């Protein structure tokens, strides 16, 4: 449903993401707040100055762990077989890849959306390199946590079913209201509730 509502909106990056992303370029090397903040201002000149405190929080959290430095950053990955393009934030010298998140980490494991992105990147990288890619890391910068996710068959099934749904929406299909969506923390809750929880296709 969210994809359906947002399908024509331009993607905008948040201030928090701009900070976390800039921190990620320095992981594995000393994290100098002044240097990183100067870069954040260059990338996002209108950023809320209060985010400087958030930067300090991220750096304090990241300094509690050791990190692999990146060999490559912002690597475009593509699967011609499945018709998808994405981006991997960091790839280490050993070939392990990471995606960067501006969210806090769960106590254990990774969010469903992160597992889907890891699966999509792993499938694409495997097709590009011809080598098996079994999983990747999700780096939750505000908590300084790097968590590995090994791609499971259920992630690959989710990847294929999501592709199918996205294509059907792009072809003009209206999605059905799912039964187990995380509606309580969604900004479209009111909009979806006003549809009475019925299929939108019944209403439009
Ligand atoms: S309110 Fe629920 S069904 Fe609607 S977009 Fe949000 S998560 Fe999806």
C-alpha cells in the first residue's frame, strides 16, 4: 500500500540519513566529527544545525565497535535477469557488502525491509560477479551496530513476490489491504483506515 501511495512521489533523503551516510564513508578509519560535519554541510547545506548533536551520537555509538573499511562505496548493482537495479553502500576488500541505515537496530535480527534489500543486492551481485553471495551486512549507524543477514529461501521468495506486486501496481493494478501490515507505526494509517480496510479496488 505504501508503495502504491508513494509511487509518483520523488524520493527525498532525510537529514538523519545524510548524517549517517556521511559517517559510513569513514567507518574503519578515525571518525573526526568536525571533518564529517563539514562534509555533511557540503552535501546538504540546508541541514538542521541540531543534527550536529545527532552526528556526535552516531560517532560515539560507532566508536564502540571496530569496522571494516570500505574498498568501494556506492556501488550500483543490477540483475538483468530480474530487471532490478540497486545500490550497495559499502563493499570491503573481502567482497562482503553492507547497506547503511539511519534507523536504530532491533535487539536481535534485522527488519523485514532490510532483509529484502540484502536479498536483492545479493542476487544482483551474484549475477554480476558469477560468485556465490550468501548474505550481507546492515549497518545501523545511530546504534553503531553492524548485523549480518544470511539470505534465506524465504527472502528470495519475498523478493520475487515483491517484484511481481510492484510490476502489477505499475501496470495499473490497485493493491489489496494486507492483513498483517505494520499499520500502527505508518503515516498512512488514517488514509488506509478511511478505506474501511477493504480492497481499494472495491472502492475506486
Ligand atoms: S496503514 Fe498499513 S496497509 Fe496502509 S500503507 Fe501503512 S502499513 Fe500499509
